[in-house]
């Protein structure tokens, strides 16, 4: 299958794309290259290929689910210049007026 200039114009219209007339030939050539690649892929002999369950058929290494860090909340809140309970107070940087 080969895409013509008219095909590109129709596809662009259906997709509501505005192509410059000078770009239509470039787009046509690119689409024809993609279709050529698809045709080559379709000729590949895949009869002996076993389908994969997932592209990454590797086993995932799991680790034990345990706490590895302690809470440093009090230490970090003490470093802040201003706080209100569990919140850091910061200067207003966006003016809504």
C-alpha cells in the first residue's frame, strides 16, 4: 500500500491538522516509510516464537517489608524558622490582588 498526496490531505482533514503545502510530500514519504516497515515486519516468520506473558518475563526480587528509617519529624520541624503544629509556615509569595 502506498499513500498518495491526496491521502495525506484527507488524513490531515479528518484529524483536523493543518499541514503546509510544502510539508505534505515530506509527511507522505514518512508515512510510506512506516508502512514499508510494517510490511517487512509482517513477513517475519514467527511460527516458532512462544508468546510472552509480559515483555519483562523476569522474576521480581522482593525484600522484606520492614521499617528502615525512623521518623525525624521533630528534628526537622525544630530547624524550621516558623511552624504551626505539623505545618511549616512560609512567606506569602503570590499576591492575589
